[in-house]
């Protein structure tokens, strides 16, 4: 059980590290699909991107269809340049990412969806393992953890903001999926949280 809990922690915060760096770096992440087709920049419909999931079991939710170019421009000040999807799997979970590349790469946005793999453990189990109060976590675990999560209301069943040295990410539990969004740019953490909540609200309405 101790190994399972530790692995769950690593799964979610590996996403945090990858996503935050993706949003702040000057080039798209290696996990993004290089063959993705850029959607029309001025489109009012959700962004779409071609994707070839790396396994036979892919996510039923397309993370690149959750935000529109207009919504991204309203939050980040720039229209969408390209949306790239990538899928990966843990023994229990399917993790799907969309890298919304903006003209200024540092302003880009990353969305992740974590959901149950057929026969695997539920996303709710992962959520409660990771966001349990410290005294509820198993004793003896010494892996490094990020800053204490800040509870966020008004989105899904539960929501938390996790600040980090590269910006932060917003996590939301809804319909047994874990939604994560990280916005790039030079804004302060308060502004990034506000923008993340706005974009999350738009995206979650499509799930």
C-alpha cells in the first residue's frame, strides 16, 4: 500500500512538473505530438488536433477540444497557434495532455486529463490519496512534496491550486476524472490562479 500511495503521488506531480515547464519554456514539450495539426487561429469552436495515442487504450476525452482560441486570447492575450495532444498510461490510469501553444511560447497553456484505465483504480482514489490531509497520509513516506495545496471552490466536486517555483497548477475533480491546467506567462501567482479558474470553468463545461 505504501508503494501504491507513493506511486500515485509521483504520477500527479510528475504531471505538475512537466506541465508547468511546458507552459513556461520557449519550446513545446517532448511529450506533445509533433504531428498535430494547428486549428484555425480565430476559431470560436474548441481547438482540435490530430493525435496518435501511444497505446491501444486512449482517453475518451480530447483535451485539445476543451478550450477555444478566443478563450485563450481573452485569458492570455494571444490567439492559439497550435494544439498538440499526447497520451500516456500508468497501470491504473490514462493520462492525456494538450499543449496549447501560443505565439509567445512562454504564455502557452497545458491541460491534462487523468482518468481510470479499464480495470484500473478510479481517479477519485488517486485524488483522495494525493490531496488527503498530511496526518491521513501513510506514515514513513519521505518523498519531497510541493507547497501545501490551496482549496479552490466553485469548480467540479473539489479543486486545489498548487503553487510552484515555475508558476502553479489548478487541479479539479469532476465526473471521476482529474482535470489539471497550468498557464504560462510572467503574471504573478494570484493572476495565474484567476486565469486558470476562468479557463478551467470553460473547459469543464465541455466535459
